[in-house]
């Protein structure tokens, strides 16, 4: 059965897009050899925390289909590539899965199809990396025979205020006609479409938005360390500062930065995307600061235990919330893993509780999951609140726990030690 849309690559971008499309009445087929079988059976990928199994069941009953046959990619009017692009060992985006998606799509690409890249990418990826793969594999010319555009993913899992429909979508096409074709597609899914001047402007929009988040988190993380040393209540400082109606946006510190949107410094990008002599020094510094936060949490935990006559070695430590953000099951880049790893290496006995994660492994070993939260907190020498899920009664936990270190500032004032 023909479909209007093919989502190539599923996960934290592809599944929400498919969900929005199905809800809008668009016949949607998904192609991702890594996840097709489990999705067709109604099971979500292990690293997918944005949707629930109930969401997936509704999508499947609404006509959503998965396929392992790339021939079906040639029967759609719009194909959106949402393949993941994790940073490699050299800190450059790994475009392997984008290339695989393009190679599956290109031989089946028909004239007048609109191809959109949503994967996180450095400026120039659409035109200099994706375009040649599509043209060589199809014999067609982008901008003349088919439309090509980039749109940065903006889906925020767990956000109850801003969903797919009410979050503006940025579109940048290879040509004005490419932009308009992509805008027409996204106009069926979102309330507002913002047209960028071209693909590079749209790609750089993603770069700016991601680095903005990381730089500001780094600033407030540095303030957290400073305020602790000075004996100043940072959380009260933020509360006061955010009353300023202009020139300030509140960010809050934490044990590290997780998620799929990784800050990029052009100094580490392929040579075609670099700006010689002009690296984003602030971005590099922000990465350095944020990457130190798990170790700072360990330092604070060790100090707290020592002040109460205990050492890390042999201590029973309970980690609460091991996902990268609250109320979802996604563990991509979660700081909880590094915190647990370091504590285990120091000889601590680790357990965890997370209503969204039934099983968790660190250093290849299963971590015991606490069944009774209050009993586990009362038994632990130290409880570390890493992610404040809504289901947690933080006031009750503060009463039960022997020692509670809140890395998110979510507990009532005076109820726990805060980062």
C-alpha cells in the first residue's frame, strides 16, 4: 500500500515525527533495519524514551507501518531522514547511518520527491554530504528533479507545554522551491513554519540552539561550584534573578548534560565545515565544564559521607532517576552512568531506583534495582537524586533518607543537601 511519507531512521526524532504525521492523517511508512521488527510487534527500541508503548499501539492502529523493504521508499512523496549522528571518538559527528539511509533511498528516488534531513548535522552536511549520495544513487539532480531540504529536530521529550504541533519548525531548502515544498509538508504537522535562507542557515540554527543550551548550563554549573564554596544558596540566587523581565533566562545546574543534542565545536568538524582560526572557544570550554560535573558530584558525595563518619569504600549508595531528563525512559548521555561507574570503582555498593528503567547495567554488570523506595533510602548511607521524576515524593524521601544529596535543586528548601 503506497504511503505519503517515509521516515528513514527511527528513534528520538523519527518516532515523534511519525506520530505527528499519523495523527495528521498522513499515510506513513517507517524504514529502519535496526528497529523495524520490534516496532511492528508493538515494542519500542530500548533507547527510545519519548513515546510509550500505548502511543505506538495507537500509531499502528492508525495506519503506521514499518518495512524492511527499501523498495517502498520509492512510493512516497516525502522522505525524512532522521538517522542518529552520535559523536565519534574524534568528536566529529558520525554520519554512517545518514549515509546508509541515503543509500537505501537513492536507487528508489523518483522525480518530484521531497527529501528532508532532520538528523543533527554540521553546516554543509545536506549539500556536501547528503546531496552527492542521493544524486549519484538516483541519477537525478537535487533542486531540479527532486527537492532537498534540512530541518533541525526540535522535539523535547517529556515537555507537556511544547509538543510537535505548537513548536515552530525551521526549514531551509537547497533552492526556494525546495524550501516551499518542505514547508508545505511540515505545515500539515505544525502551527508555524519558519523559512531559513538555505540549508546551511537551517543547519547552523541547530548548532546555535544546541550550543546555547550547553554554554548556559556550563555557566550555571560553574556558579554552583562557586556558590557552594562561598556558602551562598545558588537556588535562591536563580529564583531572584529570574524575576528580571529582560536580559536573563534561567538555567539550572545538574550532575552533567545528557541527551541527543551534543554541543559541536567547528574546530572538530570536517575541514569543509571549519572556520580556520575561529573555533567556538566558548563551546569547547562549556563542554569541559559540563563534563567535570559528574566528578564534582562524586566529590560532594565523598565529602558528605566523610562528614558523617563514613567513607565511599563500602558505602551503600542509592541513585534515584538514571535517565537523562525527568519522566522519560531515555538514557542517552545520562550522567548517572558515569557517577555510578566512579562510585563502583571507589568501592561503593550501588543500587538504583527509576520508575522508567526496569533494568540497568553499569560496567557490564547489572545494578540492583530497589523495589521499595522508602526502605532503600532508609537503608542507604547516601541517596543521590540524579533525576527528579514526578512520581517521587521528595519531601517523604528527605525524611526517610539517612543522607540525601539533591543534584537538581528539586527538594524543598532545607530538606536535603543541594549541589
